[in-house]
C-alpha cells in the first residue's frame, strides 16, 4: 500500500529536474534534425533511456540502487561540466582527448569551479532521485530493474559503435559517457598495434657535442610573426643582433614560413611531434614506435625536457611515466609567475648550450594560450586597449571565459595577443640571441597550433581545438631552424624555396633525426621527407584526429589567401 508521501512523486521530480537541466541541448538537437523519421528515432531513444533511469530508482536493494546512483551522478557531471565550459556537445573524439589529457585535470577543476558547481548541483538531483528509497511496488521482477541500465548502455554502445562513435548527442546525460567508456575500453582491449618498438636504425658517428633543441610554442599563429607577414609582431628574428656588434657568436635562420599543424589541439599535436606520426599511420606510430627521447639516447644525447606550462612534476600532452623515464633532466618552474616562465626557459637553453654536453632539449613553452591577460609584464603593454589584468596571474591555459564578451572584447584580445607575442616570442629570442652559443646547437621552432582570433567577426569565443568545424587560422604555425652562421652540418636552405609556406609538422620528426645524425634513407623510409629536401606536403591539417571505430581522418586544406587578418590591414598579404 502506498503512503500519501509516495503520491507526490518526489523521486521522479528530483530526477527529472536533473535530467531536463540540459534542455538547451535537446532544443539544439531538434534544430539539427531535418526529417520526421530522425526526430521519431531520437524521441524513442531519448524516452527509452529516460524510462530506464526512472526504473533504476525503484530497485529495492539499497546497495545496488546507491551504486547506480553514484555511477549516474559522476557520468552526468562529466558530460554536463564539459558542455557548460565549452558550449559544445562531448563527442567521442573529445572524450578520448579528455581521457588522455590527464595533466590538465587539476587546473581545469580549479578554473572551471563555477561550472563544476552547477553541474554537481543538478547531478545531486539525479543522485537523490535514484538513491532515495521508495515504497512503490511493481509486478516486474527486480532483476529486470537491475539489468535494464546495463543492457541499455550496452545497446547504446553498439549503436555508437556502428556509427563510429556518433549517436549520443542530447540523450539523458548519464548514459552517453558510460557508452563512450565502453567503446574506449573495447579499443584498449582490442589494440592490435603491438608493443612499443625499440630504435631499429643506427645513427652515424659524430665527434662534436652539438645540441639539438626542439621548441614547441603554445598557440602562436604563424602569420602573426614579422618574419612571415607585414602585420606580424616584432620577433627579434629579422636581423641577427650579432651583426650589430653583440658578443654572441653569429647565427642564421632558415625560415620555412607558415606551416600546417597536425591538428588544432595541443595534446594531439604534441604526442605526434614526440613520436613522429605520419599522415598515413600516425595512430600506429604514436602507439608503437620509439619516442624522440629514445632516438636521442641511441644517438648519444643526454635528454632534457623544459616544461613552462605545468608545475609539480605533472605530465601533459599524453606523456606517460614510461616516457618520462627516458628524460635525464626534467625542468619545470614551480612557484614562478606565468609571465616569467618562457624567459627562464630561454635562460636554461642558453646555459645548456654552453655546458659542453651533447643534449637533446625539448621545450613546451608557455606561449599565448587563453587566458592571455597576464602573460606579459606591465612594461610590455604596447598595444592598447588590452584585456583587464590581474585575474589570471597563475593560470597557464585553462582560464574561464566567463565574462568575455566577444563583440566588445575581441579587439582587446588582439592587442593582448600581440603584447604576449612581443614578450613570450620576441623577448624569448632576444635572450637566446644574447646568451646562447648557436655555434654549438641547432634549434627548430614551431607552435602546436594557431588561433582563431575571430578577426572576420565570426561568433563564439573558442580559439582552437574546434574539431571538424576548425578554421584554417587554428592550424597555421611558424616553422624555422636557427643555428650558427658559420657552421652547418645540413643545408637547410637547399629546398627552402619549394618548402616555404608549404611544409607541415609532419616534416619535423625526420628533420630532428637528421640533426641527430641518423641515416637519411632510413629516416625517410620510416617518417617521410625532412625539411632539407622538397617535402611535397599536401598542406592540410586533421580535423578528426581521433578517428575511431571505422571513421577516417578528415584533412582540411590550408589556403593562406583566405586567412582572416587584422581589420586595419585586411588588404595586406602574407609573405610568399
């Protein structure tokens, strides 16, 4: 017999409040569907899962019901907080990226605390709606209630599998991440790539102690440096200071112009650059081939990693503890203001170039990732008006965009971006040119990706990592090599005319191996063409990096004539 309180359907009300808090996603889904048949299928799927959620709350066994409630809660919060922070649906590809980018978790939780709070509040409605006991009685046996959630997630996983990971958009938020997790576990368990290989090719003999330095900057658009365009900021790379009487040994630059990035997300690019993924086999190579550290050690280099972005030993960009074991010296700048870290990195590189030790040095710079309000000192507020300062003094790259008004704040963002480049690129290289011994090192510089600065008035606040909707501005990066002016083991300028504004990230790994004195033909066989010969690159970037479950990568062509440029210089052309 039901009590009076049971008739008020308290549990159902709490559960519905939690689930239907995501109603904007449901409305957006209806706007996207263009046929009555698709609408009908979506509604059947949505309400079937809704019924499963409700029936879960009627499981009589308290332990089982509470277990389901906690699983639903964490799954709901995971998807909901992603939607609140990005304004986008969590795709399977994005889920994979988040699972791999564990180094971002702590900072993300701190910076997105407000969104996490609201997600947890609505998640608690879901939790309470499932967990609270009920005296309602149903004729169906309890094993049906207990088994329905498991069967439903399995069926949803199979549906998504058949669609390459698609099919979970705007469904009750508890179920989609659970289905994604099943797909992810399936892929992990059925990984037939094999174990990671050791270095199979032999380096040549060399007697010098020349360093190889690989700098991966953060969020630097290639056309925003003065070496690549008429509207670029001062990079201190145009005229060698050594020609004006400084004490430093002379250096030269081989500039390959604006290159195409692997993709538009930091972790995807960085892991590809460290493992040498090719366009044809990047997933297999990342999973099973040796890292750049292994090649460096085989060639007799000590390995050094300088990370300006993370602190406290945290790893990022899919770096694993096993990979870290190959690094002889691991440098981060704890208890150091954000705006000082790239400057300290430059000083570290300069010191290492003078220590007479043969080293491979990989640098993840701070660069110009959002938020850029505080990534430069007060005396570098050259371009005005700039974004307000003081809010992100200790935030490297997961700043909350709340309060950022695209219509009014983008012009300020452009000025802050230029100021950041003046400091984190221009001043960085000024220090290197003054203090580093370029005769004792070869330095290759690029950025992980560019940025969509919405210079053409397009809506939104996303700067990169836009997936299949990414604009070419997110994928245009600088690429050049610096070394001693009077000493060069490789003629990098031999093919610079054919490779200028035609190269990509995929040409970097083989170039690094040549710098380490690995044999040319064997390097090309494994990793493709290096920069000292015509690369014949298609000049495209990958908008579906995590191509899974039968889905193929999507490559997007870069046309530099269509780059969105600063409004005051719309008629200026990128250097060709």
